[in-house]
C-alpha cells in the first residue's frame, strides 16, 4: 500500500492539493478566497493529468535530430489536454471575478454571509 | 483607529477589508461601518434560527467540511494506489496507438517539430477553436457584467490602480519591451519548440498590463488601440474558423490543399500552424489585457 503510494507520489500530491482547494472553497467566507480555492483545485487536476503522461527516461515531445521513434518521447497528449484546461479555468476565473465585483458594488462587502443576510432582508422587506 | 496586524488579518479573512485598500483609496464613503464580529471557520445560517441552532451550525459546519475533505482524500488515495506506477511506459494511458501514431507520423503529416503544437493545432484544431471561443465568450460575459451597470464612477481615474513608484516605473520601462519581444518569439516559434499561441499571448498580455500599470492607459493604448480589441478578436476567430474549416474539408475529402507541411524546422513551415498560432496569440493577448482593463475600469 505505502510503496504503491510512494511510487505515485506526484498523484498523491495532486490529491492533497485538490482537497486543500476544496476545503478552502468550503471554509472561507471571503468570495475572493473561494475563487482562489477553485483555482487550486484546477491546478491539482493539471498536475494529475501531466503526471499520468510522464514516462521515465524519455525526452519531451519536441523532435530532436529527426528521430520519430515513439519510444523516444513522453506522452504528448496530456500536455494538449492541460492547455485546454488552463484556458477554460482562466475564463471561469474571469467570469467569477466579474460576478464578485458586481456583488461588491451592490453590497460593499466580500463576505458571503453578509451578502446572504442582506438579500434575505431584501426579500423579507418585499414580502 | 490603529489596529494590530492580527486584527487586520482576521478582518481580511472575514471579508471586511481588502489588500487593494492600500492601493485604491475608496472615496465614496458608502462602505458600512466595520462591525465587531467573531471570526470563525464557518458560514452563518441565514433567516430565523434559534441561538442553539446557530451555535450547533457553527460547530458542525467546519467539522463536517473537514470530514468531507478527509473522506475525499481517502477515496482518491485509494484510487491512486490502484493506478499504474508513475513514469511507466506500459500504462494504458501511455501505450495507446493514437499517441504512437502522433509521434511517428506527426512530423511528416503536420510539419511541426513540436508534437504538442501539431496535435492541438492540426489533429485536434477544432478543439482549440472551441477553446478560443470559450475565452471569447468569457470576455463577452465580463463585458456584460461590468459595462452594463447604471452607476458609473464619476471619476474613473480614482479607481485605477496606478503605481506611482519610481523603481517600479523604471523597471517596467526597461523590462516591458523585452517581455513583449519574448512573447512574440514564443508565438512565432510555437511549431519549432516549446511555446505557442496561448503561452505567448499570455506573455504579451502580461507585458501590456505591466505597461498600463506603470504608465497609465494612455501609453498602453499607443501600443495597442483598445478600441480595436473587438475587431482584432473577431478577425482572428473568423480567420481561424475559415482556414481550419477549409483545411479539414480538403483533408477529409482527399483534395489538394494550398497548405503544405513544408520543410520541418523552418519558420515558414508546418502549414497552417504558424498563422493559427498568431491568431490564437492575438485573441489571448487581447482578452488578457481586456480583462485587466475592465476590472480596473479604464477605457475599453
């Protein structure tokens, strides 16, 4: 068990990073920190993907000296997938920050509980 | 009211105080007065709840959240233990025939020395096109969110983060040309080495942000006219769609295309990859800089 985990230690780090991001998302009341937590979770997913594509003692997938032997290079596919993931996470982060800015301009706080309380009071007042 | 570092850290943690306060002086005075509030690791329940329930929630929420994270770690570690060992060449993920095909014939089919560039901009180019559209859609959403508001700030210059600092300005003055140059290099060499449209575009966007932070939007507007943002992005995405649609149509039907792989290693080789890298780089650079401008309320 422990040797298997030690052999896959990069993946273990990715899992722990994922949990760190997840608990940041749950435990913080500051909206900006929730965004940071989600970004940590994204990073963990990228680390996991790239570590799956690594092959020991092989070169990065840039053809050197015209050698096109598949046994010479690491797996190039996870790099492409992670590139897609990074762009999507940047887009999601931008949208989240835009929403946060709108909330801040309306309620003048980043505390999610305060925002909940104020919206609740607004709804009570409307009733 | 002078507060200790710990108080300010706790206030920041609970969301009453931002680090940006030190940079942007908030002038409108509409912020509610700071309340004495105990800092805890939990959300507080909203609505009519009794004191007992509230206290129970305060205790239970962080405990359950921590437990959930621990259970997740345990479950995922159990899965990781079953995975093939790190760096194993025979694992299913690394021994699929698609990957062997990409490496063995990528150079002759796409002409790109960088196999990853060959994959993302030739074999799987529609994926990358969708990616650029995701970025474009996010930029549109941020536009709608931040520009559609009725109450515009009276003096936009008050809200802008302008670092009025001599060291920072001088450093930016000497550094920004090299950053922009390096970004261009990374874009243009995307098919020959590490790099490509996304990383180079991010570099150029960061360089533009640095210029804008140091010298204000008027100087950065001289490098890239921000009003042309929409035009640049639209033309790039249209070019990408048309060129890639043409090449996929011809490739699928076995027709003769005007885009040849060329001699691998030359800068004008690899068919469509170099123009597509430039298009993607333009989209990414403009979107990064557009995000920054929108969030700091400069003119767009």
